C-alpha cells in the first residue's frame, strides 16, 4: 500500500492540495524508501526544468503510471505532439496521482471487502426485529426480512457493513474511521450519527433518513455525486433518480411520530401510500404473501397505523376506507373485488 499511498500524496502535492499532515507523511515515505525517493527527485528536477529530455521523462512517467493498477480502467493515453509532450506527461502524472486518490476513496466506499474479510451475517425473519452491537459499540436495529454483513473487528481505515433490507444505525463517533453502510445501489458514509437505511430488494426505491448528525450518500452508478443530509432529511433513490425531502410526521393518539422510523418501536405507519406498497409492508410485518386479483386495486391509497393488530384486523380497517374483499388461506392473502 506504500507505493499506492506515495502516488496519492504525490498527486495531491503536484495539484497543490496536500495538507500539512500529508506533507509530513510524504516526507516519511520518501525517507524510508530509496527507490521512491529517487523517482521523486527525478520528477522534481523535470518539473523545475523546461528543457527536460523527452526520453527521461518518459521513463519517469512510465514507472509512476505502471504503479497504479485500477481494475477495469483503461490505460492512460497521452498525446505525442512535440513541444507540449513533456508538459502533457507531467500533467498526466498529476492526473494519475489524483486518479489514485479517487480510486482509493472509491474503493474505500464501494469496494466490497467480503473477499478479504471474514464477515458475520445477521438476519431477521418476517415479523422479527433484532438489535445487534458491533465491535466499535455501534448498535444496529434490523427490521424484518433484513440481512447485515459485518466484521468481527474493524481493522481497516473504514468501518464497513453491508445491508440488504432495513436497519436503524446508531454509530459511535470515530473521525479517523468513517462508518460506511453499503447497499446494492448506494453507500452511506458517516462519522457518528443516527439514521435509517431502507434497501429491500423487492422495493422499487432505496431510502436513507437522518435523525441525528450528518451523512454523505454516494451513488454506486455515479460516484461524482454526493448528497449531504442534515437531521430530518430523507434521501430517496427511485431507479437512478435521487430526491431529497423531509421526514414524514404522523400523529397517533395525540403523539407525533416519524413514519420512517416508527418500526423501531414496533409500529407500522403509512401515509397516502398505494395499496401495493402497503402490501409489501404487510408481507414483511405479518409473514404473508399478498396477491391482488385485479390490478386496479393496487393503486388505491391509504393512510393508517398498525401496532398490535392482526393481518385481518389491519385489512378490515382499510375496508372501511375503500371497497374490496380479501381471503386468507394460511400465509397467502388474496385481495379482490
């Protein structure tokens, strides 16, 4: 990792973006590595000279660029026009250094480390809610039908966990080791905060809601975009379309509740949701499979609250609002006219 780190710091220095601490780190790397020190001195010499010989700068460029191995990325191509060739090479070195920084950061956020670390896996069945405590003291409350992969100990620069389903995270603050929740479509990076991530595979959306602190959300299909959330913000991704909004508040028996996190208190709240969306909530809540006999029934919208009601009681409440029938056969529920 030393060579990779050297290239990252070199790119920052050449771009004028290196911090004082990183400058000290670069000097330390150079002091301990004669090969890197030689290449660094050569590059500095060429930077300070406008009469650099092209053959030598080619050698320096090739050695530095060869050190960066970016999986799936094409080799960097540099124009051969005389007169500008030397400075294009130097610019390319800067670009490679910066690319190294971006690749390093991207892999820190998005690279699935499951092939390098032995991860534990916690799962919840339908109707089940489970709380686990991670090695750093962070707590994770998992909603029904969810899966979380996490290491026994966090021994890398970042604290990475992998979620399918929904979970509420209360993260211990550690500025030196950001906490990152990976889902299929995005990564949520935090230092210390409380937030909810919803990423069920059979939902048409992925959602992050922030209760306390701040989070940075990066999309896996567009690493250039980052969304910063503040408390009471909600980030929703439908397909490739992101959206920022506010948490949904709902009054139940005179008490104001947040719809997105009500499940952590064993409550289910829906507000102006389509019937097929509510059906998916019910399927995980009651461990049933709901089938609509007529497609138009899916579009009916309801607002309601479920606490200790059975599936039949919950459906009977909806029947008071819209006209439909249902039948229950074991774990199968059929909705029809």
